[in-house]
C-alpha cells in the first residue's frame, strides 16, 4: 500500500530514472536494440561500454519498462523506447541532452541557491549566464527546442486557424522548425523567420527539407529593439518565459510597434494555474522553476499575462485550451494566447 512516506521517498529518487534513461540514450542502446535483441555483451561491444555494467544498466531499463529481458538472456526494446532513438520522428533525445546533460545536472544541484537568492544558478555551475554559450552549447539548446516544437506542433495546428493569415512573422523562431510545420499544413501562407544569427543558422537546411524555403524570408536582428513589420500574425513560442517582466515587456513592445491595426500576436507558452494543485499543469509549474534556475525568467498565470500584455499596448483576447496531452506531463499547461493591438484609448 502506498503511504505518504513512500510517495515522498519515490519523489526523492526521481533523478535516478532520468539519468538511467539519458545514459542509455547517449550510448545508443535503443538504436542498437531497434535492429534486433542483443545480449549485454553484444551491446557493450557496440557501444564501447563495460559488459557487466551494461547488463546492470539494461536491467534498470527493464525495470522502467523500456527493455525486456528474454529467456535467452538477450534484451529487446519495448514500444515505449521508440522516442529514445536518435534521428527518428518524435525523438526526445535532444531534450535529454539539454535537460540531463552534465551542465544541466550540475545547475539543478544549485537550486537551493536560486530559491534563497531569487537569482539564477546557471553561472555557478557553468561560469556563464543564459545564452552566453559556445557554438556547441547553442547547438544543444536549439536541437532540444526543435524536438519540443515537433512534439507540440500538431496540437498547435489543431487549435489555431492559421489559414486566416497571409504572412506570419515567427519572432525568435530559431531554425524554423515551427514555421516548417505551419507552412506545410497551409500552402497559401508566407512567413518571416526572425532571430539572432546564431539561432537562424540551421534554418536553410530545415526549411529546405520541409519544402517551404521559397516562402520564408530570413531576417536577423535583436527582438529587444525591433521586429519586422508587415505580418498578419506574430508568433512567440517559448520566448517570454526566458525573461523577467521588464525584459519580456520590451519584446512585447517591439512586437506591438511592428503590428498593423488588424494584426494578431500569438503567444505559445506554459500558463500557470492561478492556484497550484497536485499535478495540475505540471509542465507549466516545472518550467517556472527551470526558468528561476537558468535564466531568471518566469512562467506566468493568465492574470500575469494580462498585466504584461496590457502594459505593452496589447489586449489579451483569447486564452486557448491546454495543448498538452495526458500522456506527457511536461506538455501540460501549454496554451495559445491571442492578443491584438490597443489604441491609445485601450481599445482595438
């Protein structure tokens, strides 16, 4: 029987499955098992690992339901392991590298510092602040964000009628993963992809592979200063929660300045519940703590978004239903917030 004591104990050991799964993914265990069942010795030879330690890892994965130990001593992957293979549709391995890699692991170990001080702990573990990274660190970050976008995009497309727009401006759109999904679903749309040069570097390949490159104008710049004009819709996905209210407000004001009177701003972010309850909007709450730890930003409630957008001259018209699904707690709480520009009198 589960008791409050055993439930608390399980929570304290929650880091163990994360590192077991991350380690197996980094070693390529699930890629090798996709070919055929293998013994621990065979997997050790294929991955360059210790044979005895590999068997111990495989038994842990079996306990987690990701592999199955067979009567002949070999191990086979279960269907639940499919997203942990590299380079497949829906792979979550890039998110594992971003959130379970060495630097992230050390940073989460300093969460108490952030709670005590209200300041990010990232620099304590890495010597760098958020986005002060080298090329490899940026690549890891953008690959993780692209993997997250691929998971969320089908739900976003099901909730938002993009066909009503002619041109979409994706502000902070990185390599264009989200725009590729939107433009593929809506052949009549054109788009502008706007971000820093380091972020937009992979866009040519992504957009070309999706067959939409000819419909996208690539523009580099700083969204604190200005964003491209002329869009019917402006899109901000996972941007505002990286920043505190002052910085997020600057981004929103730049968007407002670029928007025509009929333009729409779509904010795609986790929205915190007004009152915290067990397991409600789990992903939103966890993202909020992650932002405290890493960037100094924050997730926001609907009330918080209304205040933030109003201060930037925008009216929050629609807060959409949750985009997440019951099979992923980390996607719970994501919503689409639709805003329109206010005139000086506070009306559209």
